[in-house]
């Protein structure tokens, strides 16, 4: 009871902060309300709708996903040299979060327009890694890796920080996300957990440790993702995100030491918070706005 009461006391500031994280400058909650009645890319009954609607799963899963992205040298160089992540990390996270929320909950027409703009930006990004390997941001292999790391991270965030899902629902999550992945230029997105694991296995030899990975984690520990009273929780969620990496990748990235350990009681705390996050009620949250657009009954 004490734990539940304490978690409830966190709900109000946590909800407000979560809402702020998905509305960068130039966007607003009304983005998810128009046009009235228009469907999203994802079905409201889908496993993906449930996963993307949980902010704990998204926060933890997003960090896990970026760690995997940065382990690939071409993606790492492109992200670090062609984005403002180091200079303006919070704003960059807001833009990424808004794009993810629009992909899940925005109307089809608005989401397709957003994806087209993102793709046009990617088409302008190219360069070489420090080892001289050329890359293009719209390379199908790199787009596939970015999509796969995101879906893996978000699903891991849900099954480890909220509640486990049966195999059929985990497979459905990957299938749910295939249509949007193709809009982003991914030719053959994984359609099941087995296909995702096969891709991770193929990519493992290409992954490598980097000081940039540690720099990213340091940014995640200090950027104000959560209100000041919850900063200890933020540090815990970053450690949880590290623990959600595949074991071999954690070792490869030198993230298997005691500094990243999560105790049993801390896992219990995160799961309790994650389950409460399945029932957030702040009106400006994208999932609830999408329900209003579709005239769905209130949860």
C-alpha cells in the first residue's frame, strides 16, 4: 500500500513532464485531433497501440534503441555529426518522441506528410565514418537497423518494465509496425520476434564499443527528462535501459559492470510504475487525444 501511495503521488508531475516531452516547439496537442475520425497507421486494438501508449516503456525503450543504434559505426557517425543531439539533447528527444507518437497515434494523412519530410531530410545526410566507411542516412540497411532497434527497444521496455506478453502478441507487435517502417524506406522490416533476433545476430559482428555510447548515457543521466524530485528515478530508468540490451551487446559496449546493476527491488519499483503508466489520464497525452479523434469511449 505504501508503495502504491508513493507511486500515485508521482503521477501528476510525471504526467505533465511526459506530455511536454512529445511536444517540441511548433507542435501542439491538436496535431493528434485532426482530421476528426481519420484512422492512424496503427489499429487501436493492436499490441503496438498498447506499447506506444505506455510512457515508461517508451522512455526506457528509446534509450535501449539508441544504444543499439550507436553501436553501429555508420549510424553512430551520422547521428553524432548530423544532428543537434549533443548541443540540444532535450529538443532532439522531443522531436524524436513527437515523430514516434505521430507514427503511432496521428492521423494517416498528417503522419504520412511528417514521414515524407523526415525522409527528405535523411536524403541529404551522408558522409564517412572515422575509419573511412561511407554511409547514407537513407541506406536501406541502416534504415532497417534503426527501425529494428526501435521496435526491439520499445517492446523490451514494455515486457520488462510493465508486463510480459505472450509470444503471439510479441510477434504481432513487429507485424503491426511493418507498414509504417515501409513508409520510412525499410524494405523488409522484421515481422516477428524470430526475424528480429535473426537480424540482431547478423548485425552483431558489425557492432563496436565507442566513447560516444558513454557520452550518450552521460547526457541521458543529466538532461532533465523528469522533474527534479524524480531525478533518482531517471537514473534508475537509464540503468534499466542498459539492462534491456542483449547480453552480448552489453558486454561488447562495456556496460556489464556493477555501475549498471539493477536490484530486485528496483525492478519491482519500475514494473509497478510501468503498470500505473498504462492508466495515465492527462488529456494532452497522444493516445488519449487519438481516442478523442476517433470518438472512442474513454478508458
